[in-house]
C-alpha cells in the first residue's frame, strides 16, 4: 500500500486503466492535490489517498479507472 511520503510533486496520477488523471501539486492531509493546469475549470482538485493503489516509476496509480477518478475529484 502506498503512503503519502512516497507521493511527490509533479508525479503523474493515472487511473487503473493507465489513463492520465492529473499531476500532483502536493499532499494536503489525506488527499492528493492536483495541479490546476490539468483541470478544465482552472481549479485545484483532490483525490483521496484511499484511492491510491501503488506508486511506481514516478507515477501514482489509482484503484479506479481515470473516468471514475475524474468524477470523484473534489
């Protein structure tokens, strides 16, 4: 299981299907803060750390596919 200290700024976040979800801007509490540049509304979005499956090759992989992750972003 991945921990918050393994997740670093500028890492790519991918769904379980390998599709791009966003780019890590930082960690805030128990959530990954994504950069605004990946958002269509120019706002920061967040993904709960409980959705992280693993961190590998400078990339964060989620337990859900990209489409589902995009719907769950706060």
